[in-house]
């Protein structure tokens, strides 16, 4: 069962323009104030939430790779940078 934060993230991933309210992590209580198109099902929201998680994970991975690339260009290790910043 999805929690409120997961429902919100899934809906925002599917319909960023949507405005809605709901109670107690309960999909069946969603009241749509603004929604373009058809209301997504709980399964669609869960799928969208999982896609959102993968997208966020890819961002983190890309940022870490970029940091490693910069460190390599500078000829430093992560430990050396940590020591410099301490």
C-alpha cells in the first residue's frame, strides 16, 4: 500500500499540474481540484512512483559520476578532498 508521500509523488510524476486532496493515505478519498484528463488508477500511480524513484536514482548516480570525473581531473581522491575540507 502506498503512503501519502508516495501517492503525491506518483501523481505529480503523471500530472504535474494536478491539484488534489485526500485523507489518511487513502487513494479512494482523492478529491481532484485540477486535473487534465482522466484520473489515474492506484496502479498507474504506483507505476509512476516507481518510475520517479528510478529517475531520482539516475540523477544521484549521474551526480556521483560527475563528482568523480572532477576529482580525477584535479588529481584528487574523495578522501583527500574530505581532508582538505575538514
